[in-house]
C-alpha cells in the first residue's frame, strides 16, 4: 500500500500545511472518523477556540491510536469552524501537530455545530497498509 501526496503544478501551491491530493494504492485499511470536537474525555469544552483545536486534534490522535495508526496515516482533514478562529494560531498548532505531514485538507466556516459551545470540529480520514 502506498500513499502519494501531490500538488499539481497546474494548481496554485498549497496555502498551508496540506496537499491538494493524496492517492492511495494497494491493499489498505481505511479509518473514517466522526467529526471530532474540542470536548475532553471528562466533558470539558474550553472557551478558547484554539484550545478547542488542540483538544479536537488530540481526539483525532486518540482515534488513530485505537486503530493502530499514526498522524502520518491521515489522508484528509475537513475543518468546520464557527466564528472568528485565529488563522495564524490555528495553523501553528496544526503544523506542530502534523510535524511535517501534509494530508489533503478543507476548511469550512459554518453558522453552528452540534452544540453552541463548539467552535471547532474536525472530520478525519486515515489509511494504512492492510494487516
């Protein structure tokens, strides 16, 4: 199984830590996660949206761990943000968390999420070699 990230020269360069596409070939197992919000295991939701980004990313990591996968197995992230979320700080947190990995990514601003306290939700897809 192989994952090949690409940024075709016929498209503008990525505007952040992502690839325009990731091709997956060969025997693979997919992990499709429900949207992960900034809620801790104890039920706490930080007021700061950047803190919610950090918690949501850790929830993605916990899902990856449970499936025997790593951040480098991510092939797609879809971000849903409510209101003003500091783009520079969000990118810094994401880039540190990805540690050089650049999955495909989409960012969408929405009017609301499942509960009024949520400002961030991350939908993630990962793929690894079939065991």
